[in-house]
C-alpha cells in the first residue's frame, strides 16, 4: 500500500514539474519574467516624470541622526549605576522606559522591590526575569529598587 501511495505522489510531482516547465519559468524568461520586466519599465518611466528633490549632505546626515535617536529610544541624560546598567538596562532601558521589558519609570521603591521578590520566589511568572535575577541578592534588590524609584525625580530635575 505504501509503495502505491509513494508511486502516485512521485508521478503527480513529476507531472506538476512538467506542467510548470511547459508554462515558462519565471526567472528564465517565462510569462512571469515578462511581467517583472514590464513593472521595471513602468517604474523607470515614472521616475523620469517626477524628479526627486536633491538633499544636501547635511540634511541626509540629520535624517540619519534622527533615525538613530528614534531607534535607540529615549536615552536618559541622568546618571545610573553600573549595577543597574548590568542587571536591568538591557531590557528595561537606560532610564527605565522599557525596551523589551516593561517600563519601570515612575514606580515606587516598594512596588519594585515587591515585584522583584515575587519574580525570584516564583509567585510572578516570567522566565526571563527569573533567569536575570536568580543570582541577585536582597541587598541588590533594595539598592536597585531605590535607584529606579528616583528616575522620575532625576528626569524632572534635568528638565527644569
């Protein structure tokens, strides 16, 4: 029975390949290839009809810088500890704004500390957080919680 099924599928596949070859191959001059050529010709014609305004090198560089800033997110101007940079910033951002992880900005020290303890004990489930804080001690939890809770005040002080 298996041989019959395999034989039937083989004949079917060979038949489909022959049918496709008889209709012309897209990448070697068949009908689909002609469609691609027509689209390319249309695009060339349109580009000649509407000239694109040339930008200066300075404008191009400014656009690139803006794109990099947007891609990087809001990088803080206030100083954060090396401990925060090593343990939190890669997911939560340099200023707690959240990148991969949730935003921490504006939360109280108590709330952050409670969440950290819950993640470590397993009461809150998140494999990434549990793995990230597995070897972090309680003193670091308190230090990081206090520092993160100050982010909003630091940002407001710099804005003034």
